[in-house]
C-alpha cells in the first residue's frame, strides 16, 4: 500500500469494543490535505477571482469537506456509496430550493462534490497517478474555460427604465446611449420586456461583457 512507504504504521488501539485509533487516520489526513489543496485551487484561484462571491466561497468549502468525510465514512462502514450520495443530494435540494442558484455556481458545486468523492474513495483499485490525473484534468479544463477560452463572458442585468418615450424602435440608439450614460455599463444590446403605462416604467434587460469593473449582480427573478 502506498501509505506504508510514507508513514510507519502502528497497531490499532482498541478498548471496550471501541477503536480509539486506526492506521486509517493517517490515510484520512493525507487525503483530506490533498482534497483541501485541490479545492483551494478550484475555488479560491479559479472561481473567486471571477465572481467575488464570498457566500459561495463559504458554501463550496464546507460542502466539499462534508462530502469528503461522508464518502470516507460510508466506505469505512461498508454502506452503499450511491445510497449515501442520494441522501446527500436530497438534503441539498431541500436546503437550496428556496434560492435560485445560477448555472455557473451550480456547475462549480457539482465539481466540488465530484472532486471530493474521487479523493475520498481512492483505494487499491485506483492508483495515485490516476487520482492525480483526474484532479489535474478537472483543474486544467476549468482554467482553460474560465481564464482563456471564455475571457469575454456576456452577462445580463435587468433594470427598471422610466423613460418610456425612448422605447420605440426609431429611438433605439438614443435609448442605448442613455442607459450607458446612466449606468456606466458599456452594453452590447438590450431587450425591452414588460411595459407599465400606469407607472411609466419598463423592464429592460441589458447585455454586456463582464469584467472586474462591471461586476454587477442581477437580483431580478425574471
């Protein structure tokens, strides 16, 4: 076993039918360290610099860690891992169904859970090199998509616009210039949604390339 060459193993300590110490504790610490390192690269250095969302930073670390411990414990007890992950997924759906999670955040959540499962279930059936390839492949692909290929990501924001005299097609250029001047966002295009003539307002969805200077959130549920 790979662990044998790193840390000299000791005998398990058992008293009153309770095991106080097991050699698997070394294995747990090593795997936990590797998993935390990979999660840090994925969350802190790939996800966070783009979004600046500290709430998801908190969530991803805790979900990744608890998934790791959950799978490691299920493996120790011989419980079917699929059943355990199913229960964990049900818990996640119940907890997060009240708040809409954007597709990108949901994708990172899936990555965090998947990486944690792989790192916790590694055994003699899968080599250290294979686990390393899985981790590096996920990090490399995420880096390429996040930092190189999708550098200019078009995002959207819904605003309430009160100058409905400019919503006619012949005044599109004037309306676009007015939105850019008032919001400071260099928009590419916009769409006019619901129009309320009682309050003289309209919902307008603007599209722009997101960067560090234009990182606005869209709190509209539409």
